[in-house]
C-alpha cells in the first residue's frame, strides 16, 4: 500500500481516537467537579456524545479487518487530496472538542440552575452543532470506503458478479 495513504489513514484514525479520549476526559473531570449532575444525566450525555465518534471508529476498524479486500482500491493520494483530508478532519475535531469542552465542561450553551437538565440540553446542543458540520466527515468515506471495481476489471473478491 502507498505510504502516503497509510499515513493519512492512521493520522485520521488517531485524531478520532484523540477526540474520543477528550470526550471521556471531560466527563471524568466533570465527575470530580463540585456540582456533579446525576448519574442518569451523565450517562445519557455520554451516550449522545460517544455516538458522534464511535460509528466512524467502527468504520475504520472494519476497513482494517478487511484489508485484503481493500487491495484493489486506489492507494495513491495527491498532495491536494492529503491537504483536503487533513484540513477537513482536523477542523471537524477542533469544533467537536471545543463544543464538548464548552458545552459539557462549562455549560456554555445553557446555564440553568438545574444541573441535571442543563447537562442534557448542553449535550443536545453539541450534537446539533456537530450535525451542522457533518459534511466534514467526507474524508472518512473517501479513505475507508469499500473499493469499487472498474468496468472491465476482474472481480477479485468473494462477492458474485452482478446479474
């Protein structure tokens, strides 16, 4: 496989793992804060936020578990493609990390007196914000999607040819 493509894939994988770690750390720090929300709110908030990250990590993991079937995919990336992939990926994760820290750590989106409902509303705000930035997830589809077979080339995987 092409070294550039492998390096970019691993970079993108690592920033997704880093984002997951930051999300988990925000909840660990919040647990030790003077005003700890109830466990049910914390769990619901954590479920909502990990739902932003875990599906993409699952896609990447499935790609690497099925690496032999991926060999036919175009493995060379141009400098422009690498720049776009890294820029979109880093932008998504910067927005996500800042939103999680501001929303869950500092309740920046909703500062009501009830910490139980404020945590859930702040988490919903973070999920909504990240929904607006979902277009920035395109590098995941580009880097880790199943390869398409070109017309006229043999089908080398185990799937039967289309009828």
